[in-house]
C-alpha cells in the first residue's frame, strides 16, 4: 500500500512502472469512495442490497458492481508494491518490513478506521474488514518472501483456484471454532459479550491474491523488457477473462451463487456477472483481476493531466483511505438534518445498513445526490493528498512515512 518509488533502472522504465501501477491504484481508490458514500447517503442502501436482482435497477447494480474491482486490486497491487520494495532491501529486511507493516494495518483497522466508520469509541460492533485482511495477508507474505518465488506463485494459485472447494464446510454455533473458521473462509456475525463481531473479509483467498501480486512484481524489475511485460500482461488478462466466461457459463464451480436466466437478456447478464465477494469467489477474482491486467498493459505509458492527478491518489492510498472515511461520515452527520433527523443519529452503534436502525428511518438521498457527494469527497481530498504526496517524496529519510 505504500507509494511506489522509482527503482534502479532507466528513467523511462521507472516512469512507466509508476504510471501504470499508480494510475490503476488511484482509479480504484476513487471508485472505492463511491461504494462507501452509497452506504451513508443513498436512501435504498438501508433497505436492500444493490445486487438483489429482484429489487435493483441497472444503474444501481453497476454503481455497486464497479466497486467490486477495488478490494482485489487493493490486495493484488499491495503484493506488487511489496515486490518492488524488495528491490531495495534484502529478503530479511523485506520480511521484517512486511511483518511490521501488517501488524500496523491490523492495529489501524480496530482503532483509527473503526472510529471513522462509527464516530463512536464504544460502538458494539467489531469488524474484521478490508484493512484487517490486508494486514494479515501482509503478515503471511512476510513469511512467504523467504521462499522461492515459484513456490509463492503455486501457493497463490492454489488458494485462488481451490478455495471454493471449502464452500460446503460450515462450523455452526457462535463458539471459538465458528469464529476462527469465519476468519479463514466463511463470513459470519458472532455475538460476544454484548458485541457483534463481523468477519466480512475472511483471509482466504486474499492471502493468495496478495501472493500473486507479489509474483507479478517480477515483471517490473529494472531491466525487464517493456514489450515482453506488456505481452505477458495481455496474455494473462485475456486468459483470466476467458476462464471467467467459460467457468461461469458451465455454472458448476467457482462461485456459490449460480447465474440463471432472467425475464430479460439484460438481467440475465447481470445475473451472469453477479459473483460473490464475501468471500471473493474464484469467478469474482477472475472477473476483476483479468481486466486490471489489461489496464496495466495498455496504460504503460499513460500521460496527460488527468492521469497525473489520478496518480496522486494512488501514491498515498492509506492516507486517502483514512481521510475519506472521516470526511464522508462528517458530511453524513451534517446531511441528517436535511432529512429531519438529529446529527447525533449518525453516531453509530452498528455499521450503517447492517441492522435496522429506527433512528435513521426516512434518511437518505437519491442516487444522483449520492454521486454528487462522491464527487465532492474526491475533490476535497485532492489537495491534502497532493500535499502529502509531495511531503513523502521530499522526506524519504523519514521511515515512518512508509507506514501511511
């Protein structure tokens, strides 16, 4: 997650690497904010899932569906970033860095990030979500980097392609066994001494996704031929998309939710691409990582003002992530007054939309307003992200900057 810096090599090579990877990361950070703004502002977010084909509309479905690309690329590019950091470190140094950074991310999840979601130090919910999964996967990667890269590749492929074999395994009840299994593979909501523990991001196969991202970092080593890298990325991207179409059409393996024919061709298409995120199925990962690899190939030499602005978000992803949570929640506190509610109704005890919250009945805005708030959040964060990006690049001697 730390910003990529130029590794030894020719200027053109380093510039291409930063352009393609940071541009993609910047785009997914921007898109990610849309999903979180929808959670806090769209009136229907409190009523039903936007991927419920019995209730949703096309634009609402795709508002949610496009954000499916964020978490997989978050994990994948974090692995790639770790590989590039390893170009400047010994293996023991890289392992130590990843271990400390992983522990730091897990700490952030249950402190700074948690307070941002709830604005309540005493909320009765403890969430194991994306930053937790990112941190834990990084801790595992700290061990994996001591092994041959070929082993890491096989390990990642086994987790990504084989984890759906575990779908039928269930551990009932609310005991320690059920909790631990929910951390591994099956999301769950476990009551514990008056708290609700939610394990929305089980670590398998996220560990595998990060491992594969680390292996892809080999394509960006100094001196690696750009044309060969582009060719490999295109081959892998088209192969992933092709596998998605074939396996999804067979409708037997790769996702616990099968697609089905709907009353219209359009909704049949929605059913086809409506894959499972919790945990991310094989088909979900093929559907998201495949196009991402194509983007990396085609954006190798992207230039222009828009690309440069987007890359700013991509170079400071954790800084942006934390700020956007607090900013959109603060705006939501203000917005409650426009729906006849008290601003205090946005001081939450459970994650918004997860449980029926009587205090928020009647709250929410149209999808158009939701998009407007999303644009506002992204624009407001541009200047602080640009400042922090410049500060990091001008103070590389400060070790702590690599952790935010």
